């Protein structure tokens, strides 16, 4: 006797095919429905127990306490991440005047001003041919600097002239570490600017 999914068949008396009794006419017909209901209920119970056990395993695998995140309810602002090791420092404010000592090397911006106009662009600093802030008359190697550095001497790394400059002058647009270098003509100034650029490293002499 074999019992299929929802069907029942019994062996016949002969080898030839014969009508197989249906569930309705089978001697077991009155017991099949209760057996199937009981089997279904047992299967549902086993599935529920299995799901509950799996849930317990998952829950037990989770940590009992979780570290608060940067966005939890206890915080109203995001905490910035610490900088990575070796991250470069930010540059000082353009108008800052940090104390500088002989031997210090700092990044500075440079420009030029001049006395006479040549064939090149006029730029924004012409006709400066007289005395500077400290009373000295302009000369090659003079520079306008922030008032805090008046009298300071410095070199510019990579400068094709190889000069040591002195902060003899000041300027209304010269602040912080900016240095404005004097030239006799704007042609000289533009050639120099093309060689050194606008952002340089200066070394403090005294």
C-alpha cells in the first residue's frame, strides 16, 4: 500500500487494471482527514520551533551593548574624525605674522613693483623710484613687507638673482608673509616672476 500526497490506492485482485478505490470509498477514508490535519499541525509546530531557535541563535550572537555612534540621539552635532597621522598642517592665515627667526624657512607669496616701465605689461606697481618706508632710496634687493617684518633680511629659494633681500618698505596690500620685490623696470620684474612663480620658500637671514 502506498500513500501519496492527498491520494490513496490499494492493490487489486488481478494483474489487469481495475478501479482503485478513492478516498471516499476506501476503508481508511474516515481516518485520512484527521491524520492529515494532525500531520500538518505537527509540521507547523516543528517549523515554529525551528524559527524560534534560529532567532535565539541570531540574538545571542549579537553584542549585548553597542558603542554609541557619532549620530546617536545623545549628540546634536557630528564629532569630526581625528586627522590622519602625517596629514599636512594648514597654512597660516594670509595676514598672519608669525614670529620668524634666523634659519626659519617658510612659504610666502611674492610679487614685484618697479620704477620705470619697459616694453612689458605695466602691472600694478610702477613709478616707485624714491625713498621707502625706512627712508632708504629704492635699490635692487629691496622688498616691501608687512610692517611686523620691517628690517628683516631673507633669501628666496630658487631665485635666479641669488640676492639677499631686505624689508625696507611696506605697502597697503602687503600683509602677512607676502613679499613685494623691487625692480628697476617692469621687464626685469616679469622675467623674475616667470622664473620664481608667485609662491616660494623664503629663508630668514636675520
